[in-house]
């Protein structure tokens, strides 16, 4: 069984897509968890500012999630274009 040319490129693209999504999901997951934890602490200390804190937290999480979306785009390009 000889793997060469297009088969090798396709295998490398699949491996790259898996690594891209694996590593690309770690950062946003950890970051969003830390943001949510700190927001819960802040709301516990100052419940009157819960609306502002929640809004700010959601904006921060949306920005953090953009890196996960970029890795998804790279993975889809590797799967369907290469």
C-alpha cells in the first residue's frame, strides 16, 4: 500500500484541520470561562451593577470567540479547498 501525491496531501489537510480546531478551541474556552468566573465574582460584590457587568462580559466573550471562529474557518478551508 503506497500513499503518495494527492492522498498524502489530503491526509495532511485532515490532520491540520483537526489540530487547528483542537488548539483553536482551547484559548476561547479557557478565556470565556475565566471571564464568566470573574463576572460572577464582581456581581456578587456589587449586585447593583449586574446589567453593566453582564453586558461587558458578553462583549468580551464575543471578541474572545472570534479566535475560535477563525480556527474553524481555517479547518473548513483545509477540509474542502485543499
